[in-house]
C-alpha cells in the first residue's frame, strides 16, 4: 500500500470513528479534501480531544445555521459516546446565551429530533420480535 493509500485508509477510518457512519465514496475533489484533509489531518491532530473538537463543531454548525451538519454531529456525539444527552442539553443552554437564542432554539429542536430517534431505535432493539 502506498503512502497515499495508507493515508486514505486512515482518513476513512477516522470518518467512521467521528461520524459513526460510512463515508461517501471519494469521487470528486470536494469529497477528496473532506476525507483526506478534514478527517485525515484536522480531526487527527493532537492538542484537542475528539470530544472538544465535537463541541467546537456543534457550536459552529448551530451558530451558522447549518442544520444538516448540526443534526449529523448531534447524532454522532451520542452514538460515539463523546457527549451524553444531559451534556448536550447543557450545551444548548450555554449556546443560547453566547451564540444567540435563535441558534439555541434550533439546536434544541434538532437535539429533540435526534434524541427521539435514538430512543425509538433503542426501543426497537429492546422489543421482542413478533413471529410473522
């Protein structure tokens, strides 16, 4: 495996670790930079824990009104165990005061959607399957 292939493999692994989802196929320049640079170089840098990077990312997504990335990172925060639902609710309160009430309101609504989906998924996993 060449150095570039090795870096790509590490970048894809980091994507899976950070986002708790399969990365999209690298078929264009944007996805290539997102995979190789953002996931392979930025999220892997020393100095901040993944949880810290997650809080920064969530805050920026909320304050700039990026609903899709906000929901993706809220879901990944819970799925990865980086943040608990209680910590995320506290983050929303802090966000509303420093980032503005509209950003806090949007984040609160998104967290409600994500946590409801998480509870539904847990309930589906726990409920016994009925024979068909």
